[in-house]
């Protein structure tokens, strides 16, 4: 019983987020049979905990239910009864609800829709992990403090009574000497109680730290080094959290959008040079990349991988890089250059591309609030002002990297939302393992090519820089934009 209570308490301790870094909420756009759905899932800070689901359907549905199911393992075939979601009385297309996540791991929210258009179903991956401490309720803490004081003073009083009166006949009162002995015994008892409390507190803290290391998510360590001046070698380590999860699911890294790792090198503090690369996986969780020509500087490393269970992770590191005259970029690799973030403003809704084309931020919102689902829409124009049709890039109609100016938030987002395709595949009961279909969407609503939309909610207030990658005429174009996010 005591271990169970301790386990519940330590899941409330703080922890950094997994992929995406600092951005635990999930944003998804897709199809559930005849219904178009846009979902926001706000994951709990502690496990066990309740995830909150906000869902919009088109056309309107009459009934929506949700059930949490493990993506892999023996429990993946056992689904609890689906919970009913509440329909908004003012908006028939909008539903809200919640579902319990009982343990850390790779879950999926199985959404079942019924309505005039028939039945629909979609599975949305939900990585669950404890990440934040919540303080004990004030009333409970006061109650426990009162009980501790009552028991402590009770022990001291009992010792005093035993020494003072246990040897006296009935109705006899203790004399001065006996009362003095009783006071001395009570002082010793008080000292013993304090020592016992100190030892118990130290034991509790030691056990809590051990449990916290196993149960609170920590991303694997990532070490980076340069060999021969231009070969980047990355070594993925482990963490107590991962060791604790072994045996529950496979931690093998799988291909995501055709690559085992998506790597972003961002020169800091200006965030003025960015490289999207795809290192090759070697043995023993090592990755290697022949670097292209790069400007010298201090670079922040963001490395995205997906485990076989569908669990996504972002690992971070830093590296000093000299000026490199390296190889040409591979087909899917990109680089971009822009002014330092301190020298730009957030009013610009266009970015001049190196080949003379212009990337436009279409329907730029006047204000974006933290945590609010926002549609980021982009298109590319030729120098003559004509729109340019876009092509799939690594299986999607586009990719966006959002980075907060202090690098506390990093997110790799697609037109389908913030979920990596490698997580969607094992979560979907309609797909075979390894089957990654080319999404038909990438636009939103009535938008047609060349407009590409990305649904996402920036998690924290502050300034962000984001890198929009679209492909046209066989060439990958990267536009860079800045935005201030309000509370």
C-alpha cells in the first residue's frame, strides 16, 4: 500500500517533454470514414491521468465516442468501453470529452462516430508520460501535518506518563523527583521522535528519487562529435525511464517519412542558419552524417526518432562546428539562411526564396494565443506572381519546424498535424505494419493546391521562428517566419 501511494505521488514530479520538445498536446487532421475530423488532445501531466479531447467533425455527427487502447503488446487487443463525448449545444460539429490513460506508453484514442452520413472510425496516437509535479492539496497537507503532530506529541506524552505514574499505587500522586524524571524521559522521547522523522524523511526522499527516475519521462541522452572535421556522429544513450519500460514494448527505432532520424542543426543564438538532415543509422544506436558546407558557429541539435511501438522522441544536444566545405545536400536534406531573430519583426507574411520565388503566409492571423489551435497556410509564387503547384516531400505535402527563441519548444509538424506518420501507421487498425500511404490531404477546407495548411497550437507565450518546407518542380523551398504568441 505504501509503495502504491509513493508511486502515485512521484508521477507528479517535474519532467521535460518528449517529442515534441515542450509541446505535449496533440493536433490532428484526418478522415474517419465519411467524416473529416480535426482533433486536439491535451495529455495529462501525470499518469494515471485524464486526457482532454476536443473534436470537430464535418459533416455534423450525431454521436461521438472515444476509447483509449494500447498500440502494441498484449493489451492492444483489450479495449475499454468507449466514453460518450458531449456535443456543444451552440455548435453541432464540436464535441468535447476525456479518457483515462492508466500507464505510460504508446496509446491511441479510438474515435467512433455515428451520424446521418454513416459510421466512421479513426485512431489517433497518444504518447503518455508523466512530466510535471502538482503540489499536494492544501487541505490534505494540513490534515497530514496535524496527524503527525498529534501522533508525535502522543508518543511523548505516553512516555512521560509511563515514567511518572506506572509504578505508583492507585490514587497516589507523583512527587517532584518523579515528575523531573518524567520530563527528562519526555525530552529523550522528543529527540527520538525527531530522529525517527528525519530518518524516515531521508528514506522517503531516497526512494522517491529512485521511483521518479524510473517513472518520470526523461529523453535519452544524445552525444555529438565531429570526425575528420566533417562527419557528424551521434550516440543515443538511455535513461532510467527507458530501462524501466523495457519488456513492455520494443524501443527499436523505425523509419519515419523514409528516414530513421530527422535531424535539425540550428545555429544559435541568432537561429539564422538551419539544416534539416537525415543521418544513417549505424550499430549500437549510433547515427552518422557527412555534413554539407556549413558556416562556423555553435549549433543546437534536435533529433527526432520514432520507436517501433509508435512512441516519438526528440533528443537535444549542442555542438561547436567550424566552417565546413562539405558535400552537396542529399535529395531530402535542406539548408536555409535568414537574418538573426533579434533583427526581424513578426509583421512579415512573405519570405523571398533563394531562387527568386516568394513564399506567402496566407491568411496570417492577427493574434495567436498559446495552446490555441491555429491553421498555418502557405503557398509559393513565381517571380511573375503566378502560383506554383506543390509536390509531396517525404510522403507529405509539407513540413514545418517550430522553434521558440529560447529553444524550450521544438515541434516538427505536417499537414496531418503534430503526429509523425510512423506513429499513425501502427496505431491504425486499417493499415498494415510498414504501410505508409501518401496522404491525400495537406490542404484544409476548400483550399486547393498550391495552398498547404498545418494545424498546430504553439504551447507557450513568446517569440517563435518556424521553417516551412515545401517542394515544387523537384526542389525543396524553405521559408522562414517569426511570430509572437500571446497568453
